[in-house]
C-alpha cells in the first residue's frame, strides 16, 4: 500500500507540473497570436508570405482552442475556435472585406481578454486534482503581480496544486493580510517597489521573487529584503515548482538517517533516543572498526562521532571515511570537550564539519543535527541531479547501480537495467532548435517518472540517453513495462509554432543473473540497445541471460 501511495503521489506531482508547463505555453501562444495579428495589420494588401503567416496564426488559434479548456481556460477555447475559421477565411480570400477584418480583430481581442480574465480553475486548481492538492498544501500562496501577469502566474501556481490568493501592495502596507504565518509568497518584480513588499512580508513566510535582473547586486538586495529564492524570468516552471514544494509542499516528516559512532554506549543511547524522538532514524556503533560497514549499509545523511575513542581518534576515522568518494560530502559532527583551537582546526581540515561541545544539551543536539542533515540533503540533491531533468546524473546513477547490485546479491533479488536512447534526436535539434530538443528530453524524463515506480532508480545517462533500474523486476517483466511506456511516449506530440511532431525511443534491457558486475550489466544493456537500433529503432530488446 505504501508503494502504491508513493506511485500515486509521484504521478500526481508529474501531472501537476505538466499542467503548469502547459499553462505557461498557453500564455506564450496568446502573446504570439496577438503580436502576429498586430504585425499583419499595416502590411495590407497581403502577399504570399503574409498569407502563409495567417495560416500559422490559424494553427495557433486551433491549438489554443484545443488546449485552453484542458488547462483550465474554457473561455480561451471558446474564443479561439471561431478565430481559427476567421483567419483561414482571410488567408483564402484575395480581397477580404473590411467587416471581416474588424471581426477578426475583435476576436483576437476576445482571445486576449479570455486569457487576461484568468483560469476558471485558478482558485480551485482546475479539477479534483487541484482541490486535493490544495487541501494537502493548506494555506494558499500569496501572489503579488501586475494585472497583465496575474492570469499566467495564478494559473501556473494553481495547476501546480496550490491555492492562489491574489494580493496587492496596499494590503501589505495597510496590514490587511492574515496575522498567522503564511505558507509562501510569490512577488513579481513588475509590481511597484517589489523589494518594499518583500521587506514588509519578511519573517511572515518564505518569499520567492520573480526577477528580470538576476545579477549579483540584485540578488544581494533581494537577500537583504528577506527573499529566500530568486527565480529568473522568463519563468522556468520546474524551478518555481521546486521552490513551492520546498517551502509550502505538504510532506511527511523527513526521516533523516543518522549514524552515531561513540564507544560510550550509555551516551550513544541517550543521543539516539533524543534523535529518534525527533523522528530520525538512528544507527549506533561502538566499535570504530565497524563504522565503514555500518555507514555503507545505512547510507546516512550525517555522522555524529566522538573525537576521543580508544585505539583510534575521531580525526583518524574521519580520514578513513573520506577515502571513499561517495562519503566526501557526508557531514561529520564531532562530539568533544576539546578546547584546543588548533586541534579543532585540524579536525575540520582532515574531514570534520563542526563541533558540538560536551556535555551535550540534547535539545541543541537535535536542532543542530536536523539543520546540518537538511542542508546536506539539499546540497546532495543538487550535486547528484541533472540540471535539465532533475534526474540522477550519470556518476550518481552508476553509484546507485553498484549499491543496488550489492543489495540484490545479499537478499537474492532480481534487478533489471534499462538504457534508453531517443531515436533520430539530432534531427529534432536541427529542425526545431535546441530549446525544443530540451523540451523533448524533459518530456521523456517526465514519462519515466510518471510511469515507473517510486522505488525504481532513474537517471539521465548522457545527452539523449537515459537509464533506469527496475528493482525486484526480471528482464522479461521489465520488457512489458518498458514496451507499454514506449507506446505511450510515441503517441505523445510536441508542438511548435510551425508543426507538431512525435519522437520515439529505443531501449535495451539486461538482468543481474549470475552475479554480474555493474560494468558487465551496462555493456549487456548497451548491446541490447544497439541491437534495437539496428533492427529499425522504436523497439525494446532484452540481452541474453
């Protein structure tokens, strides 16, 4: 049941980000349509190039009519549908009448007005998904934006699953907002004196500033005004979604994993009890010689270590721990009554991160450990993630493959490695540009996140290649799962101003039969992938056992 609930949550998160991304593209299409029609007005009579442009605008209106209602803008769909017919009629009429031109202009204005009016679901996030998400996330996000941007930003935030409360500078200055702590506020820098708004809200809630200017000077001014996150414009929906989830998302209490290394078992038990009562998962080890094995098994967020232990001191043990690359960024907090500042500096230089003086105040211990573990987990997520997709990067994925193979050997589990490659991806970049190519890469990443289980491991292997570890899944079963995913992805379309197109992928699968090592498993999956490519692409093949 827990896995099922996790998969449902992951699918819902992927869907809400997809909806928000769709809303942003709607706004871009509306602006392009209005600007394109305005550019054609002074050019009459229209030549062949202008008539081709009319056809492109009609195609844009068609896409708006089809997508508006899907993303919570039924009024936009209603206004765009007749505009498509009007534009097609103008394209095919050598000398259009003045009343037809005025009618088209009025309909373009109606499309712009329908967009400016905002999403019919902006306050309730559009549908049952939004209502459920708003209930989970609690208090709404306060939005400070100029009227021309409120429709887009309200709809984006609503489709990310958060309630939206549009607020004004006057409400801030006159103290008209609720007295209780707010969940978060998004401030567009187009409002008058945005940093003054930030200063009045500082301390009330996390502040996210949307800024045209992302220079150091502006970031410093924003930080001094109490801003926790600055998102550069033009808006990147995924970055805004990450910050909203970070500040306001409803989550279960994070269970940080802590390893305590202390030869004094009584003290270690007291520390462990305090940390467990705070909701953390704790593993204690009293023999320093066993620490490496315990750390490898527990994969902790932080190590709490006594500085003075018999046979080996904490500095020496920290140096041993740092000999493994995956432990280079693992925080180590020393518990010590050491007063010698030179020795403290030496301890930090050789692997320690901070000191907690003995005797230890347990409340302070919990606070420091939580802060350090939270920071370490956030930094690790950034370091281990691919910047475009948010998936594991190549190096971290290979580390996880080694760990999962070790775990599978210990417990006798099956494991399948899948390597994916987008077919003819170079032609996508050549024909539509790299920005569209990036959209395709993000689209496959979202499909993998949405269709695979939360327990599976997904990474961007490089360029247009992806990889996934299907835990507890034999290659024959994995073939059926990936084949279904391949069919769904091939049926999806990607829209540009001039065309809609689809993309396929090929995939190779290898299992862990016979205690295969990581590199051999990768080679087998790679060989199966290239066999799929040679066989005509857009297919999934399994390597021989």
